[in-house]
C-alpha cells in the first residue's frame, strides 16, 4: 500500500492527485532473512568466507562491463576512485559524473584517508585469503542507448566472476585491469550484442579519468591520501602512456 505523508508533498499514487506517490529516492525493503538464497550462517559472529567484492557505478562511457583487479591494492584504488552518474540519492541535479568513493561518500563517518588506509591494512593481515575485487558497469551506452540488456542478464557477468573466483582461465590482463577473454561471458540467446564496445579501452577517456581522479584526491586529500593509492594512480598513468 502507498502511504501518504502529513506534509502533503506526496499523494496516494492516484494520477488525479497531481502529486508523486513517493520521494524519488524511496526504497522498498524486506528483511534479509526472507531471501531464499541467503547463506545460513550470514549472521554467524565468526563470519562467512567472501570470494569476491563488487564495486559498481553508472558510467555511460569509459568503464567496461566488468573488470577484475590484479591485486587487493588495485581493488582498493578502484573503490577510492569510484565515479558514477548522479542519481536521486545524491544532491546533484542532472546526470553529471560525480565522485562517489566506495559508493559511500554521503555516509563516511570519519576521515576519508583513514577509511582508505583501513582497507589497505586489511590486505596486509596474515593468514587471510583475500577476495578478488571487481568493478561492474551495466550502463555503458552507444548512440544514447544501453549496450548491455541488464536486469536478470547480469547473472551472466556474475557467472564469469564466480568462475574466476574458482580459478578459471577466462581473463586477460590489460592496462586498466583484468578483462574477460573474448567469448568468456555467455551471451547465448541474447541476440546481436556489441561486446567489443562494452570492453573498448579508449585511451583519451582513460586519461581524462586519471585527471579527474587526481584532481579529486588533490582537493579532498591533500595530506591524507595513502601513498599506496597515489602509486596505483601513477601506475595507471604509466600504463596508459604505453598504450
């Protein structure tokens, strides 16, 4: 049922009210325990093994459908350097590309640089089997239209990630990260699909990405940026120069 507010800003979803039924950033929630595939030990205080961590953003250009970090440090860099097209959850108006590190920018409760360092420190703990880190982008466009069908078809990308976590030889290293080998993602039944454009690496786009991230770090973390993250950014710049 749609619940109206006392403020009068929202109606009850009836078109004749002339008012929206809810805020653009409203969410429909349900208890996690009702998820039929939730791990039985998900609330175990000992924790559960994690094989992969996925970051993601809305990027109409530049970022491929999926990429795997070569190591933990590169994965942490990806989290710190995340940029995404603004949504109703953000204060920006219009579809601008905003910086949203770790998809947490509005929610950081302490120093951003310390937050990044805590991720890096976790990777230095002994005896850990670190999860692989991935970045996904369902929103790449061509001629104004989404290339990837999205929604339930995203499970095809997840299948590739699951297989990689098990050690499948289905990837190739590139200047920006580890990408699926041609044909490694199952596209059977999808019809014509421009997979090449989904994974195209445009040098000038990536150089602009580097510049935007460096500017953001300079402005937001002039003193607190962990050196390892700057090294990752410098390494990216070097690899781009060699393209």
